[in-house]
C-alpha cells in the first residue's frame, strides 16, 4: 500500500508543478526480484485512487525479469530461473544485473 501511495504522491507532485488537473496513466516497472507483487500493487492502486485526481487513471505495471551477467563470457545476459547463479556457458558465477528495480517510467497528466 505504501508503494502505491508513494507513486501517487510522485504523480500528484508532478501535477502540482505543471498545474495539471488529473492523472490519465501511470507506467511502472518492477523487477521480479524486487519483492513487489504485481497483483498486490494493482490492488493497492484500486483502493487508493478513488476520489483523487488519479481516480480514472490507468496503471500499467511491467515486470522486468531477473537477469545476470557473466564476468568470464563477457557482456552476455541471460534469463535466470530458480535463482541459479551459474553461467550456462562456462559455469562461472553470475552477477545480477537486473530485476531488482522499481521505477515510475512515465506519467500521462493533463
């Protein structure tokens, strides 16, 4: 709930800066290893949006996959399954490069 409220606070702050009247769309990316559950975040927005300038806003949530890089193989990137941190090519240890993020990609306000 607090994450959804923080995103709405960001949107309302931008509305105030631009003298906008309402939020039409919020696009968010969450990493699958961020600890944020997409469905729970969607539910939180549904609870918090009514009777706010974001009441009719569409909330689009994209889930970024957990990815990793291999130090030996160079700049390869592979999709991780079951938190297996072993390179499928050379067997060395992988370093997580994505999937832990959470960001507001854009706001559509008017």
